[in-house]
């Protein structure tokens, strides 16, 4: 396996977390969001993902593998998520 590179992405206010994960993965791979081949719904239940971080005052981390990446979502004490992408391409 080649070198990994890390990429951090701060979700935009008002966007669903699943949409932001798709955007973060595309940016990490220097791909256009619309033109990338990966579909998040093949790997992740998007409704469940979006619902996990709806509650505030959560200090939570979620990690999963998708599209040649390790996606880590970290919520701070206020529940605001930060997305870390580790690309393995």
C-alpha cells in the first residue's frame, strides 16, 4: 500500500453530515463531487449517519472505511463534527 495522506474538513453549517462526508472524500482525492464514482449509500446508511450527530453535547468519534479512505468523524463537546480523511490511494 502506498503512502497515506490526511485531510481535515470542517462541515458547513446547515449541510447534512453525509453530504459533507462525500464532499470531504472527493476533495481528498482531488475529484469533483458530482463526477466521483463512489456512492456513500453503498457503504453507509446516510440517514443513520446524519442522525448520529444531531444531538448536541456529545463527545463522540465514528470511524469507517470507504472509497480507499479511512473516514473519522469527531464531535467536540458541543457536538460539532470535524471530518478527517486518510486517503490510501
